C-alpha cells in the first residue's frame, strides 16, 4: 500500500497536523483526500521525494572480497570455483 503525503491548502484555517503535513497509507484505488480527517479543512496531495539508494559495484575482486562478497568463477565443466 503506498504512502501519500498531504498538507493544508490554507495553513491559517487548519489544525497543527495538516499545517505541518501528514502521511497516510491508502490503497491505490481510493481517491485522494480532499479534507483533513481531524479538522475537515481542505488539504492537497504533495509530491514527495523518493529515496533511491546509490548503487555501486565493486571495482575489483579484492574490493568485493573486502566488502564480504563470495567470488565465484564458472569453469568449463559448468561448475563454479570459489576465488
């Protein structure tokens, strides 16, 4: 279930929760909220930042081993040999 972020349209006429913004888990098929569940003032959906992890590959076999990976190499007979 995705997490949606909402914030008050008019911060002066809203409660502390929607003034600061809040997150809500909702099924995808449900429509977006139009009012705050607490104070019933209008809210809008905020496009939030996404967290994308930095993907790095080991530069060499020794770097991979020092990172804790097991290095295997495929041989001609179809078996793998640990390096």
